[in-house]
């Protein structure tokens, strides 16, 4: 699947030949016609027809999956990185080869071959839309930092230090500023800084609006709602409203069957290399949700500070002791994995992590 064209492969019951078609990217009319034609051919013997399909998750997101399911097609989204490929230094790669490889992988998955590939968990429309606010906030924070650093850099180049671009009187104070050699700021530089400051103020205002909307939703959460889960996390010391919102919207909106799935989703599971006499650990997989993984590590550091008597913090202190540097950073990742498992159990069963302290109720 690409923006310009989609490659469609069809394998009818009882046939060994893979039929290939090319349709325009996003051309649902052509796809509908092709599906109807394939249904008609498959139903020629009078037996009921079931259509199964798959595609690699990518730029098109999940809308096509929902559309196919609405057309009575049993669709699967495949994680592209989970498909094994030829490891030769030079390997042929064409749309035709990729289509055949995808079909063979899908057929092996339907036969029940273990671990032949991984399927993407498709969130509901509501769960997917709920991520927008936290992700927009992340992007706006980066923009605010970029604008602030740009203004500070421009002034630093003139010998002016220790400015606060978000101060209310910043624009008025620009006229009073003098360069390091005593001159007033050049006119064009002041105009550029004013435009940069205008963009900075817009980002700051949008950030404030997002945070106000989040606070309003958390004031009266409905039972068993995502907002109620966020409040449940906030009840634990070391987790604030932003951290709780990101955790629920990015990770704990979905159900996990066991602790392995939790660690795998966060990308915090180990990747051992054990072959012959060579045994070593390659580090965590980093195959999961990068936003959730980054937050998990940050919360692990905060957990140590605000939950010093918890069992997890005692485990970390016993294992690390007074060691610094790389060993400490490795151990904090292990603590993050244990913490995410403990929070998952806390949300599903209500059991507070051993030794953890709740915020006092007002």
C-alpha cells in the first residue's frame, strides 16, 4: 500500500494461483468492485463465502480496517516489523515480491503457525481519538521549547543573556535592551524576535487550553471511564494528571492478559543473545509504544523519590546500592517494567502496589 497505488492479491478457494491487481490508492469504488467480483467467483459452487484480508499497518492508519469490517470482510493489520525477511546483504524487493511474502505469511497465520507474525491491536474510534490531546500536547511542548530557544539564541548572539521570552512585558522590554557593546538592537532583529514571540504566545495559549480541557474532564469522571482510571492513578503519589492521562490514553485503555504482554507493549522486555558459547543481553526490545516507554522510565525515577518505602523502591536500592552511571540506568529500566506491571494490576484489581502510599483525600 502506498499513496499512489495499492497492490491487491486474491487467492480463491481451491486455487493455487495468486491473482494480482493494481488499484489507485484510496480508491474504494475500485476495491468494492473487485471484492464483489471475487465474492461472485468464490460463490460459484453455491457454498457460503467468507472473505479474509490483511494489510501492513502504515500511513493509512486504521480507517481501512474499519471500512473492510463494515463490508463483512474479516481483516487483520500486520505489524510489518514482525515479518521475517531474507538476511542477505542484497535482496530483491519489489511490490510483487512483497505481495507474495505477505500472502504466504497470512496463510501461515491462518493455519495457526506460532509467531509467524504479529497482528496490530486496532483501537476503537473513541480510544484512538482520546490520544490526540496528549500527543498534541507533546508536539506543542516541543514547539514552545523551539521558539524559546530561538529567541534566546538570537539575543545571546548580541551579548544579551538571562531573558524570559514568556514574561508578559517581554516585547516592551526589547526596546530597552542593549547589545553587549552598548548598542540598541537592530530593527530587523527586533522584528524577527517579535514574530517569533507571537508564535510562542500562540503555542502557550493552545497549551493552556488543552490543559484546561483535561482538568475539566477529570473533575467529575464517570465510573469505569478512562477519566476514572486516570484519577485512580493520580491517587498514587508520584503520578500526576499528565502522567496518568498519557498512561491511560497510550497503554491502559486496552486489556492485557498477563505481565509479559504489559512489558512487551511498553517495549521493556529483554532481547537475549544465546547461541553456542556466545551469551549476552542486547538490551530492551524497544518494540512497543515509544511514548509510553519514555513516560514509564520517567515515572520510575519519580517513584523512587516519592515512594521510598514501597517494595519496588527497596528492590531497586538493594540491587543498585551506591552504584552510579550505566548500572543505575539499566536498573531503572527494570524498575520501570516492574512498575508498569504493578500499575496494570492496580487498575484491574484495585490492589495497591506493596508499600505504596496514596495521596490524602481532601
